[in-house]
């Protein structure tokens, strides 16, 4: 099993003709992702050539709109490689087309724009009041279900299928943890991004991993700034029965200085790595002082099971 993404997911690339979109379309295809087309209004009706995972040459149609791409291909996932200035419109277009999953890779999207498209997503609900579109990102590496499908920029060859679910604010730490625990493997790995406003949260991923029968344990990577990890700790305490291992980046970060992500800034005593570590440990999460130590804690859990 997996969460949010599997081998049957049909993916379109918004920005497929750009440099980043083209490069990562090739890498996603090589990873086995079922890409069915792209979107660029200025190049609608053209095609782009790539090779699939079997090394066969394929032609992908470039559609004028997300709605047309969904109608013609049955796509249920969109990944966005669109420059920051145009990303808000791209996300809103996907939401209006009722795309079930939208993965926003773009870095540098203004917070105001992210707030607007996130509010639009929250207001776009079905008859049961449930949001129609799940957003992952922005400013994230995306999501990978190893050996099935990759949507984003995560290296596909550093780990394999296994029993761990991974959710992380940091892209590079996602990759490190995937590599360190490659002997056990993963069900799904999600990089949620570190911007002040993001779609899918730690809690969303924890909830999905808790209900996934194949996920036996969870790694959660956080970082300084905000209170997302503290809220996740409360959720774990009340709702998660599976073992969780954590790591929080930024123990040496100076107060008041943004570190790495736009959301990673400590103000006063809130948002520090130590405060997050204590909140997680109080919820029963084993927290490593380094990524390698967190990986070792996870290895110990599986050794005891």
C-alpha cells in the first residue's frame, strides 16, 4: 500500500516544456511514473518527446488547460514546475479543474500567493464538505512511492519499497533519511515543504500513515520555526498507535535568523528545536540528535519487532 500516490496514478506536468519541467519529466518517467501529458497554454497542441522506464520513445501531448488534460487523459495528479510569478494561477487552475492531488515544487512563491491558492483549495469542497484537491508544497521535493511512482524531484534510486512512512519539511533531509534506512525501505516519502503556508501538513501525513496497513513505523522530520511539530506531537499522542521516530533540524540556529526555509525562523522561546524535541518526546516519539541517530532509533524498533 501507499498514501496519496501509487503505480496507477496518472500524472500531468504543468510547465512540461520549461527547463525544470522537462528535466524532471524525464527523471519521473525513468522512475516508472505514469505521466500522461503536460500543460502549457502557449504551446497547446504540440508534443514533447521522452523515454519511459523501459527505454521506449514516447510522445506526450501538451494541453492548453488542466481541465482539457484531465478530460483527455484521466489524469488525477498534477505536478507544478511553473515560475513563482505564475504559480498561483497554475495551482488555482488545477483546483478549479478538480484535480485530486497537486504537487507544487516551485520555490520562491510569495506567501500572499500561497495563502490565496490554499484558501481557494479549502473553499473548493465536494457535497460532503471535503476538500476536492490535496496540495503538497509549495517549495518541496514532492512525493515518492518507491518502485511505483515519483512526483517531484526526489532521487528515485536511493531507497526501495519497505515498511516505513516518511514525512519531512526538508528536502535534503528526506533524501538522507531515505538513504540511511534503505535496508528497511519505505511505503511513501513526502516532502511537505518548509514555507510558512503549505498544503499537506505533518498531521495529514501521520493520519494517512496510521491508517495504511503496510506502514509499520513513521519517521517525522521537522525544523525550527512555527508550531507544526508541537501540533503534530499532540496528534501523535491522541491518534497514532504506530512507533514514530523524529528529528528536528536547527539546534544550533541563532535566534531571529531565518535558516534555509522561509518558515524556519525562531522568535523568542517559540519554535526552537529543543522545544519541539521535548514536545515530541512527551508524546512518546523517539527523537534523534542527528539524522543518523534517528535512523538508528528506527532500526532498533524493527530489530525488536
